[in-house]
């Protein structure tokens, strides 16, 4: 922007007071920067050994409780299930006995047959 483009603006800027810097400006600036570094120290204090140990112990307890709660116990379904023979009606005992005889006859006949080549 040239001075001729907006003469009123340049006149207004010319009347503005120039900022005066303190002779201790650099010292004050460095002091403020050092004071703001406390954020890092705060995070170090937050992650102290005592707090980390407490948080780890709590996490282990919560995980242990979750496993103990959701882990299924021993299943007793196999012990309570009756035998296959016990499920058969008394009227069907003769049929089962006949089936057993047929199976044994079939197994014996398998060995008696001559192999064909």
C-alpha cells in the first residue's frame, strides 16, 4: 500500500504513540516464560510412582472381578444327563437287543468273506 492510496490512515498512524519498552523487558519476559513451565512439573507430579501404583492395582482388581464374574463355572450337564440306554422305553428293549445281534452278525460276516481280487 502506498502512502498516496490512503492518506488519512497514514496520518492516523503517524499520530499514534510509539510503544515504550521497559529497560527490563527481556528479564520480565524470561521470568514469565519460566513461570509457565510449571505445566510440565504438574504432569510429572500427576504421573508419580504412588499414583501409578494405585492406578495399576485398581486396574488389576477390576480385570480380576470381570474375569471372575463372566467366567463360566464347571458345567455339570454331563453328570446329570442320563445314559442312552436309560432313555429307551421298556417296550423297545427287544428291538435294541435284535439290533445288537444284527450288528455282531454283520461284523462276523465281514471277516468270513473271501477277498475278491
